C-alpha cells in the first residue's frame, strides 16, 4: 500500500532527518531520483525559510497526528504548497516518522480562482448602472446582495439592508408592492417585469423598472434565491412620451399632425353622421415668408392655429405642412357646411400681428362631406383637395364645397398635364419669334422666342393656357430647356448682329442648374454668348435675393445678356439694380398702354430711361400698339421697342423673311450671288 499509494509518502529518521523510504508517488511528484533521496534529508525538500520551522516541528513533534501546511521544493527548483500529516511508526525496529503529503497546488489555484471570481462578481455588481439585489427566500426574503445603485435608489445603506427583510426596511405600502411582485416571480418561474412609481432618497418620484427571477444553485436544487434588477427609466419614459407627442403633434403650432388627424377622421367616419373635411391654405403665404422671413411665417402660423382652435372648439384642426391646414367637424346634417365655411373665413377678419406690423390675409378653403361625397378617408381627402383647388381658381379668399363638376375640371387638368408632358417629347411644341426693333432707325435688332403648343386636337395653343400648368406641375424645367435649346439653335444660323431673347421662369431658376444648362446649350448650338438675352422678372428677387444675384453673376460670367422683363409690374426695388447692373430693362406694357393720357405712366417711363442710362443699360418699351406710342417712347429715349404695331410674333419662315428684308443691300446681293453660283 505504501509503495503504490497515489499520495506521496515517505519515512524519515527523526534524529538524522534522512529519508528511510519513499514511495513512487513521491518520486514522481518531486522529481528526485531514489539515489538522490537516499543522500537527502527532509530539510532538503524545503526552501531555506522553511527549514528552521521544520526543525522545530520535528523537535517538538508538533506536526505529528495533525495536518499542517508547508512549502516544498521540487528537484527543478519549483516551490509548491502541500498539506502534510505525520505519524510515529516503528521502521526496521527503530522509531521513525511517516509523512503523508497532499499536493494543494490545484486546490489552491481553484480557491484563488473562486476568490478572484467572487471579487470580480462583486465589482461587476457594484459598478453596474442598475440596481442589483438578491433575496434568500428560504430565509423569508432576507437580502444577501444589495448594490450601491439599489442603495442610491432607495436611500438605504447596504449595511442596514443586508440580512434584513422588506418589512424591516420599507413602508407598508412599498413592502406590499415588493412582496406581491416576489410572489408573481416565484409562482411563474419566469422573469417578471414591472414598473412602479417610487419615491427615492431625494424625495422626488421616479419610475423604476424592475425585473425579478427565481434562481437555483444547481439543476437538482430547488429555486431559492430571488434576483432583482432595478432601472430608473424616468427619463426614458419622458422621452418616449415626448416622441409619442411628436408623432401625433405638429411641433410648430401644437396642432395635430397628419397621423393624428387621419386617426381622428377615421374614428369620426366610423361613428357615422355627417363628417366635413376641409383643406385650408393661407392665400399668398409665400409673400409673408419672402418679405418677413421664415420667422414671420412661423409667427403667422402659430397665431392662425390659436385662432382656429378658439373659434372652432369642436373641430379637429391639424397642420399638414407649410401653410396647409386640415379641419374635421361633425354636423347633424349637411346644411351646416356653409356656416362652417363662413366661420373659418371669419378667422381672417382681423389682422395678424407680426414683427414688421399687421397683415390682413385671407384663405382658400375646400370642403368635402362624408358620406355624401365619399365613404373612405382617402377619397374624402382627394375630393377636399379638388374643392380647395376650385376655391383658388375662383380667386381665393373664398371656400368651395365639392361637387362632381370639380372632378371633371380636375380630370381635365390631369389630362392636360399628361398631354403636355408627352408634347415635349413628341415635337408638338414650336417657337414663334417676336421681332425687336431699334427705335432710332426702326432696324431689326433681334427676336424674342415665344413657345406655342400645336395640340393634335385643339390646334395652336398660346403660352397663357399651359405655362401656369407647367409651373405648378414641375414641367417648366424640361419645357424651358427645350425652348432655350431650340432658340439658340435657330439663332446660330441668323446674322451675327441679330440677338435672341429667351424668358426664364422663376420656377426654372429655383429647380435646375441654369448656368450649366446655358453653357452646354451655347457650346452645342455654336451661338455667341453675347447674342443670347435671358429675360427674367423682378419676382425672382423676392425671397433669397443673394442666391438670385449669385446665380445671375454666374450667367454673366458666361458672356450672355440679362434683361429685366415686365419692369414695374410686380416687386420693384432699386436695390437689386444697384447690386446687379442688368444689360436691359423692359418697361411693362401696362405703362405703355396709357402713356399718352397718364402723366404717372409718362413719369415712370422717363425715370426708367434715366435709371437705365445711369447703370449703362439699354431700355425696351413693350406692347407698342399705336404709332403715337412708338413716337412717344422714341422721343423719351427708349432704345428698343416691341409690340403688334411694330411686328407680331412670326413663324420661323416668316422671321427669316423679315431678316432678309432688313439685311443690308450688299449682304442681300452677296447672298443672291452665292445662290446663283
């Protein structure tokens, strides 16, 4: 047994301390050979600092019949911890001591690992952002873990909590909540999550989310310990409620947004009765933003929201975006819809107070009724939008209730839009050319390109019937590009002194890279830049004037000419003339029409000539209809003239004939000679 026992054993002489016998396990563990051990003492397998202790133990027999811990030394110099047990025996007829050794290395390693794991676990628990606690349910729910965050939430010292129960620590009301949740978690065996308002250490009320779950120490052990994890979710819940409000509320006005409005509309339609849906647009709202800035527009929208909710307390009012509002009201019968529209219109009877003064405004209102006009929310929205468009078509500042006739008109607009889109690609558009004459010698200076639509069913349609449609539907960009490319291509083949004027829509300038388009068009057509005259209206400077000026400087850098078209008919300001010297100013036809009988128009015409002269620009009188008007603008010093009296818009062939008629005789002769050759 001694020789084959797995535990290292040896017998040594208590007088000489020499090894008398060693077993195989000892040789294997310590690494000494039996020959080496025969010459060694038990002191040799101990480090220096342990030898005196060993000597004293042998002398006093203090290691006999008891366990003791020692550091031993292996043959390779490694020290390791062992536990020894000594007994006095008779060996070969003499007293000896039997030592039985247990290697504690693995045990001590495991112990250290457990201790380290315990330290790490405690550190994790104490440093978690959440409260962590554990109750021993076999000890009537006594707390055995209660971390710092739990202490902060409850305002308790962990030392006062550990080993105690809820009813020893908390109020009766709180204890009841805690114990009920413990019971639910214990009964279900699953994680139980609940939220409760809890008064914390500083006296404030917080929302605490707690997860509780029963734990067992082993698979075959009963559930004994209750783990709890608490989290302060007050800010998260407040943020969630804010998001919910944002999801259903317009942040600028506090009114319902589209999602909340649709929910209310559906509920009202499901309840039955007459439901009125109205779309409201503020007339000319863009002017408020353009002149007073977005802050003025926002102030107006907030005032309007307050008025609508006060005037119509039983109406669901929503802001859908921009100046678009939606209203939903329920009526006993459809006969009340007119009174409803009048009440909405009355909201605009008093001025709105803005930073720069008071503004009188109006609105356009379109109303559709359920179930009279539609029985679905989407259809009702569509019909209300049609009614709103009809109100705008009627001149604004009014309301319209949907009728089937409106749908027919809307259908025609949609059809016209689709046909115009196709017309751009099907070569149904053509240009006519209105001549521009020098007033001094009545010589031909150039032409202005005017677009026409040769409709397959309606024949030739003037721009007044489709330009507005193109602007509202976004077709103005491809339409304007077609006009520019076609006009430049034609002008490139005309005499070098002939100019070509092309109108640019304000919408065109907003939605595309005009300088790049103009540059590419000039390159493709071969037209000299100075022969292209781009005509813009003053309205482009309402709003972001800096952007407009930067845009026109980019165009001027290409070498083209820029004219102000319809000068005086809209927003007139000398500021942009000062900041950007245009090449040409075209006085609007309304001033030319009564030039002979209106001193005001005459004074304005004189002023325009003086202003243009001061800026080094030329002048054009538009809409000359009589010989008297032509004579007057000539005498005032206008450089150029246009109008039916001088020349109507011409087809391409007629324009080329006019060019030949105004060409110098020598040029005409050379052309005839070249043709004969």
